[in-house]
């Protein structure tokens, strides 16, 4: 991959110099027996993920984060909770972790504004907060680890436009836009980037901000758009992620499309990769979740030791300029599945190439 784990020299030096639970350097004069410096106290790190409808969180983010913490700090403890898209549940989970003695919070917010009081609670206790994947609004905190979300939307929009141009349908109809949850600032960034790529180049017939990133709601929205615009009028569908793309595919097939219009996605979900092979989906955005999860874990261990690693950039959340680690997205189409997600071990060819897509796998060299 052209992007890797972004670890500043300061973090690398800390991690090499002080393994959690290990010994420090020797000290004392020539007549004294050298004694090891006291080992750093084990850190309790709390990881909060927002939902499980998007498969990446339980399948990748959680285990990759936990594994990296265990590698860097075997004595560290990870408290984990998934909010199932419920802001109130996440609030209770964070409060419980604070009660249990969490010393670092890594928080992927369900509602980016609603969690501000929780972040404030942590700040009052001098507990570092790392916003993971989604920017938290209305309050300052320690770090933000995510992808360049505006760029994600841009590459999605451009891929949709490129495929419509290839098919010669760009000026022949309208597109439907299925944006993400209005409570998620990342969704707003994807939407902004998509409009940068699409505005003035194609007609947008219907546009939706989809509550909870719900595939079922995306299916309903697509059905509404087909009814309002007419089946033959829709020449492309922008979907901000793969789960909603699945809902769009169900609606399009139900409406009687034999050849589906170009359709975008994000997250490289297994079912989406298979849809790309079968021709039901045009592309997905591959986010190197391993790099993201490991970066967050590396930061969590470092700040738990009292370190303050330098970040390569800053992002403004409306209140403060936050130290940020932003990774680049990558477009995945049928042509480069083998050289991206398979090469990186995100999925194996065996996982992808089920019998219903076996022929397509052979055509692109996966079998």
C-alpha cells in the first residue's frame, strides 16, 4: 500500500525505549548494585465504537486495536463497548468506563455533538481523549485519528462520474445521493467531497441524509427516488458507504433494473467486494483500517505513559485546532481487488471467491 502506519519519531522512540511492564536503564555508582528504573504503571484504555451494522467495527477496528495495545503494552487493559448507534447507550458506556478507572478514552462517537459533555468529564479528570474515525464537535481534546474524509467523498464522486462518462450516460439522466447520518461529521465531509466532484457535471435528482447509516433506510430512500424520478431517469447512485449501497442494490433490483447504474460505496465490506465482482457495485473506498486502528492504539499507549507525540497535521472541529493523523483513502474496483485488499491481507481470495462469484474471480486473477 502507498500509505503506512504514521508513527512520528517521538512515538517510535518512546515505544522502543519503554516497553510497558519492562525495566528502565541501570543506575548507581561503581560501588552500588545497579537497579532498574520502576516500570510504568499499566494503563487502562477504553475503546468505544459506534455501531455494528457496518461490519468493519467488530471485524477489524476492535481486534486490530486490541492486538496492537497488547503488543506494545502487555500489561495494559482495554475496556471495550459498542453503542449500537444509541447515543444514550454510549453515554452510559463512557461513564461506566470512567468509573472503572479508564485512563485514556478512544472514542468513535455516535453523535459527535452529544458526546461533548462526556469529553468534558474526562478533561476534568485529566484523562486524555482520542477522537477515532469521527471528529467530535464543540470541545477541545488531545488527538484525532481518521482518514481525509473530504478526499474520500471526492474520490467516490469522481469514480461515479468516471463510470457514467465511460457508459455515456452522464448527460442522459439524474443521480441519487445517499449520504450518511446527519449526526456524524464524517458524513458531512464525505458529502462535501462528493459535491466538489459532482456539482455542475451531473444533475442530482434526489439527495438524502440517511439516519444511522441504515441500509434499510437507504433502500427506502432509493425506492422513493425511483418513484419520484422514474426508473429510466436514474443513471447513477452515490452511496457514502457499502452498507447503504447494499440497500440501494436491493431497491434497484426490486424496481426491475437488469443492468444496475453505477454505484459507489466505502469500507470494502466483503459483500461489497463481491458485488463489485458481480457488477452490481462500481467501486468501494478501501480504508486501511489496520493503519488507523494501530495508530490510535499507539497513541493511546503513549499518552497513557504521559507522552505527547507530535502529530503531522491539525484539524479544526469548530472549537480548536486538534493534532491529527489523517490517512489516505484508495479506490477499489474490479481491476485492483487483488493488488489492494487481497495483497494487504484485508481479505483472502478464498473469503471473497464464493461460488456465486467464482467466474468473476477467475477473470480478474483471484483464482
